[in-house]
């Protein structure tokens, strides 16, 4: 049975889909088996369209993704396909710096919370992955949970967030060492479904397109990576598009992830036309939540009561009912 969604115009949000279809309804009470979820990413990639991926950092944020639906200008419905477990936003919700201080056990617990409430495939941000022996065990843990893929970046030393670019010293790992790390992860997995994406930080570190291409070739052909993530902090997508044009001329079939956080003027359709398979909105929920919480606190403080928030926040009964729907 379809359930009607009542839009709340006062929230100032985009138009919502009028109904949930059986295909896109929130996850059933039976959920999904880890093996079926694990295979979900490869199945979606086989459809040949760009996959929309949203950062989640809690069970509640994953429930929002399951219910999110926007109406495009042409009247079509748009929904998220995948979840992204970000190291930045997982650190943020714990109030800790994004320097890999939140350990794998803490990260995996957050992933477990997410998997309990959503059936969507999930990609895990593995940062540098640590030593190859550590990365091997991380892959095993993720695969057992039903995570579809891990993205591991080719930097070494104390992590510096990529959006700092050359403002901070970004040290890239030796190519052969990084290939060994990827291979250790691939050798550790039990199924053919789990995927490892090599995240290229050459553009971030200011080393240019040639270095990025050299590393991409090595990570795929020598390391055995299933795909790549090309990363940039520039506001203009030019360097990403230039890299993609050359990469696609060499490798038309290797999956590519793009993260248009800074170069956000580009559309999903333009990214797909350039050869991108997966588009990740990598930190938007955490950033939006901070602003919403700050506005809520300021409004209460300014008015000495919470009445002025009634049209801006989810009614408490709806929150309770939504949470009970997972019982």
C-alpha cells in the first residue's frame, strides 16, 4: 500500500514526491541480508546511470535518505541510490578533528547503526587505510557487515583534510606501497562483490594531472583496484573534466567516483557525460544539521520559548512514529 507524503511548505524545502512506490519505500521490517546489500553496488553500476550518493553519519540521517525525494524541473522523481560513511562527518558528530583520531571500531559502530535502518548499499571512507595489515582487517570487517565498497586515499602521515589543498602539507604515499595496500585488501575479501576504490589526491597536493593519471593506472593495473575516485578542491570543475577526458580515453569501463563539494556548479548529468559513475554529496547532512541546530538554539534563546520553531522542525509525534516504523 502506498503512503502519502504531506509536504510542509513552511520548511522551505524542495517539492517532495507525492507517494512512496513499493520500489522506493523505506526499508521493510525484514531488512536486507548482508550479502544482498554487498552486491547492491555492482548491480546498480550495471544499470549504466550515475549513482547519487549521500553522506550519512547516524541511523537517523540514513532514515532521511530513505525518505528523501525531489521533483526535478521535468517532473521526474529523484532519489538517492547509495549511502556514504564519511570520516569527516563521523569525526564531526563526535566533536573530534578529521585526522583519523576516530578509530575503526568507532567508525564501524556508526556503520552498523546505519545498516540497521536502511537497505541501501553503503560505501565506506577508509581514509588512508593505515598499514596494509590494518587495511586487510578493515576490509574483512566491512565485508562481513555487508558494506559494498571502501575508498582508500593515497596519502601518508598525519591526515590533512583534502579541502585544505596545498594550505597544508599533503604527502602522497609511494606508488608501489599503495599498490601493495590495495592488493592486501583485495586478497582479504571473501566475495567477488566487495569493491575497493583508490582515491587520487594528486590534484589536491598540487602535483597535477600527469601524476594523477600515472597513479590511477598503477592502482588499477598493479594494485587491482576496482575503481578510482578523483578528487579536487577547486571551485571550477575544469581540472576534473580534463582528467576524466584522458582517463576515459584509456579506460572506458573502470568505475569513477567524483565528489563535487567545491565545484558544485556542475550537474549530475554533466558529470555522467564526462564519465563519472558515482557522485557523492560527501558532507552536506552534517553541515546542514549544524546550521539547523544553531538556528534552533538561537531562536529559543531570542524568544525565551520554542513556539516560533513549530513550522521549522519535525513534529515530535512524527519523529516518534517514524522511529517506531523500524520496530
